[in-house]
């Protein structure tokens, strides 16, 4: 759906240069994550701008603690929060793992970001310069994606082997609870983060419809 997203950014006044990755999303906690509703008794961190995470917490009946990213480490150390959503490579880089012991084995997608440029600034560039920029960004992004995926897997293995983490796997009733939670969150975000048509298209492409 890259072309559709690129068109949406164009309409909003931006040029989408590239997508970037920061690892696979997992849940991390001080106590066991035996099922999604495990976090009802925890104090999960929620980034104030993360609408999907807010709805996820609401779907399982958990109360999130809104904090900006720079405050998370200190709040983990003091026990104000004891659960975060992140990626293994980010968790280790930010040292958040030092206060946690459990994580989900399965992932919940990839944490992505976008490299954007003002549409007016982009239009002001000569066509040959535009092609040069796109070529360099695309080449670097491909290399970065491969590197970050390897780094995220190394961080995952490090958490298991040297940091004493346990990876909780959700099967049976826990897996059904996860599917129910995901269905609820997807429906609640229609009209806010995407249209019903876009959701249907994504599910069809993913083979889940």
C-alpha cells in the first residue's frame, strides 16, 4: 500500500522519502505476561500520542501511565511503571531492560517511522537532485532495514541468554484473548487512524480476511 500512503502524505503537504524500522514490537514486564489481560494488574507505560496502545489497554481493562519517552527509564527504576511496549533493540539501547524480566515471544508487528520532507521544499529541488536524493535514501534505507532486523534479533537473544528474560508464548485461551483484543482495537480505531476500507484492504493483503 506504499503508493496509497505516499499519495496521502502528498495531499497533506509532505514528500515521503522512505520508511524506517526499529525492530519488532513486543510487550515487556516485571511480572509474567501469561495472556493479554495480565497487564490489568500492572502499571503499563503509554506514550501519550499512541492511540493504538491506548485502545489496546482499554480493550483488556488496564490503566496506562502516560509518560514521554525520556521519563520512562526513571519511572521503571522507581516502580511507577512496570510494563512497556517496545522492541528488543530499543529496550536494550535505552536500558529499560534492567528493571524488567518478561517479554512476549510473539511479536505484534514492526515499529516503523517515516522520513518526510516538506512538499514545498521538495518541489523546489531540480528534478535531477530529486532523483539523486531518492536513490541515496532508498539505498541507505534498504541497508539500514537489514541491519536493524539483525540487531533486533541479537537483542532478543541477549535478553534471553544474558539478561535473564523469559519469553511468554500465548497459546490456547491466551491466543484467543489476543485475537479478540486485536479485533476490538481495530474496530475502535476505524475513522480515527484509518477508514474501514483501508482496514479491509490491509486484512485482505495480510490474508486475515
